[in-house]
């Protein structure tokens, strides 16, 4: 993996992208915008599942409108994040807090998928069993917590490890 | 004018909360987390509404229905972002006040973008024709997206003008 990171960092395309101020700025803007879109839309769906947002709309209605933006935001974050990582791939690879960040983000994505599986099931039957409502609430709460955790981890990577 | 701002900044930086944030190992990252969580809610929900005005993505809900569904958490997001931002600013106010990127961000772009968003929320219904939005409404939505991109550009440029 370290060899791959060394190769990636020295790749002429990556070197060119990393040394361009304009492209670096565009990538950073794409990363922040994607992250806001991803976390903002996910948080609203999670809060709806928890019963504290947009209560006069069904969870499916809210999710239908916002989930496409969650996945679009994720795509923007992954695309820009890859190029931001590639420029300092070795340093990122050796930084423990970056590993922690990636683990939290992956876990948050898994919980995002779980919420998207749960949402249509909340509206499918007229009376949702209490145990399912509790499970849905807990999954949404964990999803929200993990995304907030991923913001914290993202802020801590440059502060604690000096990369990024 | 700058002298009066600097005097206020010096006073702010010496308040008990500012000294606590700058002197504590956990408070600064916590305040940063608060600011970014609020921003994710605020910018994420704004972009979702603007993209709906532009007619991109799911059209199941009209722009005014989506605006009403997101309203409460949209403004809660702004309140959290402002609270976190004020705390961050307090902890290093004298460093931020003379920073041109910060001046442009907070003095021009953020107030204009927030007022523009109020306009979008108040008038979204007027620009709708069933599930379609007029060309004027689309333009208003596009301008808001560009305004928030400008805010992000100014924000990521702040460290480039940092004197320290």
C-alpha cells in the first residue's frame, strides 16, 4: 500500500494537479460543498426518521427529495478527496488520524445505506411496530452521530497529524 | 474604522469565553465542530432548495413545499453556525479583522447570501407553475448557489492571507 501511495504521489498527473493553485482551490471548494450537501441532506433525513424534522411529510417523501443529493454530495467528496489525498498520499497513509477519519466515514456511509433501507419500510404498513420504530430511531441517531464524528475527524487530521 | 474594529476585536479576544476557547485543548475543536455542523445543515439545505428551483433532481415536492419542510432545521443550522463562528472569531479576533478574505466573507458575501436566501424562502411559491419553476426563479436559485460558493472560496482563502 505504501508503494502504491509513493507511486500515486509521484504520478505526473497528480503532481500537475497538486501544483496548480486554481485546481487545488476548485478541489477544496468541491470537497466542502459536497460535504455540506452530503451531511446537510443526510441530517434532515435522519432527523425526520427520528421524528423531529418535517413531521407533516412522510419519511419517504423527505428521503426521495434529499437522498439523491446525499449520494451526489458523497460523489463530490470522494472525487475531490481522492485528488486531495493523492498529492500527499504517503503522509496521509502514515497518519493514524487519517485512518480513523476514513473508518468513521465508511461507518457513516454504511449507516446512511441502512437509513435508506429503513425509510420506505416506515411508510409501507399503516401501523409500524414499536420495535421497528425504536430500531429506526437508533439507526438514524447513530447515522447523525457518525456524520458529526466525521466532521470532527476531518478537522482533527490537519490539527493532530499536520497533513491536509 | 479599522481602529474601532480592532478595539472591539481586542476586547472580544480578552473576554472569559475567548480566553477559555484559545487556552483549552478541547474547546477549540469543539467550537470548530459546532460551526461546521451548523454550516452543513444550513448550506446543505440551501443547496437542496436551490437545486429544486433549478429543476434538478426529484420533482415530487414543489420548491415551496420543500422550503417549508426544511425551514426549521435550515434556520437552526444558521443559528448553530453563527454561534460557532462567533466563538471561533472571538478566540482570534485581532487576527481575523485585518484579513481581507475574512472581511469580504463576513462583511459582504455572508449578509448578501443570507438576505438572498430569505428572498428565496419568501417568494419560492410565486415562481412556481405547478411543479415547474419560472426562468426568473431558476436564475434566483442559481445566483444563491454561486453566492454560497463565493462564501466558501472566501472562507478557504482566509489562511492564505493570515499574517501569522
